[in-house]
């Protein structure tokens, strides 16, 4: 049990470090809106800042931002408690390692975006379309930092003749590594471990 707990902790820390490294490199190395093609036009690094929820969804202005950040923190605490309680079970083998890994992915992703919200406004200058951000500035108060997003996959544009979708890009959201951790963890649990959660 202790060994699995240490392994999950190391995994979580590594994921958060990778997420923050990518974000800091983008924040300090790219201007807002700058795009760098990675694999042709269908995968780009596109620097945007997310003021709301995952994938750039908005959520009720300044007050909504506070509510969303507090909710993220509460969710993170609940996930940590849940993983700890699963590890403390006497019949530890009843909890598949895959379940714990999936929950750890979601938890690390949540923490990665929480860090942006809590601290980025305090430690970085504001990113603009002409100037790079630098350490030591401040563009927003505590809890009001913006989440850095950069992965963009404009796979294709719908033909104009498609009703309601014509002219729109198939997958428009810009997201980050933390969002990917949450999405992959959740899909993995739903697809491969739904029976465990049904029993729970």
C-alpha cells in the first residue's frame, strides 16, 4: 500500500511539473495569440489564456472566477481524500491500480490549473499580443490568474454545405497538458473501470 501510494505521489508530481514547465515556457516565450505549427496546420502551439473553465469556456465574470477556483480546490481536496481512502483499505487488492492511476491523472490535472488560477496573476506580468510576460510582474489578484492554454488541433474545416457547422473548425478549443490529464484519466476510468465505480 505504501509503495503504491509513493508511486502515485511521484506520478502526480511529475505530471504537475510537466504541465507547469510547458505553461511557463509558453507564457514567457510566446506573445498572446502567437501560433507555432508543429505538425503542419493540424497541430499548433497557440498561446491563449483561459479566463474560465476548461477548453476556454467562460463562467460568470470575476465572481464566477472566484467560485470556479474555489470549486476546483474543493474538487482537488476531495480527490486526494478519495485516493487516500482507497489506499488505506485493508483489502487493498480490491482497488485496481488502474483506478488509482486514473484518479491521480485527474487530480494532477486539477492541481495544474489551480496553480495558474492562484499564482500566475501574482508572479507574471500580463501577456499581450506584442510583449512577452516576465517573472516578477503582477496582472491579477490572488485567485484571479488566467490558465495558460496552448494545444490546438484544427483538424479540418466543415464544408460550407453542412448545416450549422459549415465553415467552422471541427475541434476549435485550445487546451493544456492539465486538461489532457483530466480528460485521459476520466475516459480511461469510464471505459475500463466502470464496473468498479458501479460497485462503489
